């Protein structure tokens, strides 16, 4: 098994600026996810991680705990997730914890299905997630990702995200 290095990103939401120009295609919409969409949100997250070659091996280490955290977050709070819909199809999801005591607030991070990536959709979802957490009253939020993946290199550094090496969050398999 390969040694995996993790990065912890933090955002000061008091410095979160205006939203960047949206890159959402005309037939796409970001909206809150309902509890009844838990299965679809889980499927998007599973596909996003398991079909990504950067995550394939590492995802096995975290999948059960991640699925549990997504379920707990969505069952506990109606406003714990948002989805990106392309027409009737959900192509992206972001599950988050608005509890200031959470170890990491971006439970899943913005997950976009592979065939829709590299269009700015993850960046758009990240901004909307951070804005939702700011609206919930949080001032500083954190997320953990694998070092070297696109989230670490291109997405999480946006909007003032500052990264530093980290341990795998508690509760995940090692």
C-alpha cells in the first residue's frame, strides 16, 4: 500500500469575497439537496472518488467513514448538502457540516462526475459551499484532501484556502 499524504485547508470566511462569474452552463442549476436525495448524493460522491485514478487506492481507506458522514450530515440537517443538476440529472454534490466544532466542514468537498470535470464546476460548487457555511454563521472552516490531487492543487487554494500537511481525520481507516 502506498503512503498517502494529506493536506488540511482552511478558509477565513470573513474574507470570502464576491462570487466569481458563474461558469455553469445554461441548463445547469445548483440547489439544496433534500434528504430524499441521499442515495443520489451518495452515488455521485462514490462515482466521483472511485472512478478518479488519483483517488482509486486511497478511496478504499475512507469510503465507509465518508459514506457514514454524508448520511449523518444529511439526516441531521436539511441544509447540509447542495447538488449540481444538469437538467434532471445530478452531476455534482457537496456535503458540508455547519457545526463550528466539526473537525472538517467540507464532508465530501465538491464532487463532480468525471465527464463534467475541468469546466470550473468544482470551483463554483466550492464557492457556494463556503458561502453556505458563512451564511450559517461560521467564520473559519476546514477540509482535508489527499496531497497532489486536483482539489489540493487547483480547487481548494481558491478563495483564500491555505493548505498545510495533515493527518487523516479521526474515524477514518488507516
